């Protein structure tokens, strides 16, 4: 009899627990970044850094192009052309190395900046989730979701809250 009552209580507790409302929400971080002031500020910062690095590479490429032009000039001596060929080859190798290094540096910089942004945005999303009773909130970009009903998309609410907290 004692086992039966324990089993009955367990069934009642589990059935009540399973009837609890599960509320899921979704956010679109790309839209959050492009629609919030703090997100746009981060995006502009990344664009500026990328342009600076691209300009460095273009300047180096221009030097190589100038050497190639000079080498192809009919007035350039044969011995000098051979030396210039080696110099151009070395410069192209160096350009490739610079490109690889700048790309790696930019990726690291970009990841760091986006992590800083995420550290500001995530607490706001969590606060909204707690205040509105969400069980979980997923990021559309990271979740692999194919379809989301608009009623569970809280991106606009998050954007408004972020712009309120970070007006500039």
C-alpha cells in the first residue's frame, strides 16, 4: 500500500510538471546588430579596420605593379630585369604572407569585437526572457531553424531594449 501511494504521488507530480507551459522565443542577431546603435557602431568599427588593412595591401600591391611596369620597359637592361624578377617574386611572397597575417589578425579582432557586443546584448535578452516567462530563447543564426512563427520572434523587443540601454 505504501508503494502504491508513493507511485500515485509520483505520477501526480510528474503530470503537473509536464503540464507546465514551455515558452520558446527566437531572436535574429544579424537584425539586432544592423538595427541597434551599438551594433551599427561595432559594424562600422569593423568596416573601418578592414578598410585600413585592405589599403595596406593595395599600397604594397601598387609597389609590385610599379616594379613590374619598370621591368617590362624596353629601356631596362637585361641584368636589371633578372634582378627585378627576383625582387618581384619576393615581394609577391611577402604580399601573400601579409595578406594571410592581416586576415588572421582581422578575424581575431572581429571575433573579439563581436564577443564584446554579445556580452552587452545577451544580458538584455536574458532579462527579457525572465520578465516574459520564456523557457528558452534561441538565436535564429545559430539554431539551424528552418521556420519560426512570428509570434515567438522577440527580435524587435530586444532591439528596442538595447537601443534604450545603449542610446549612443
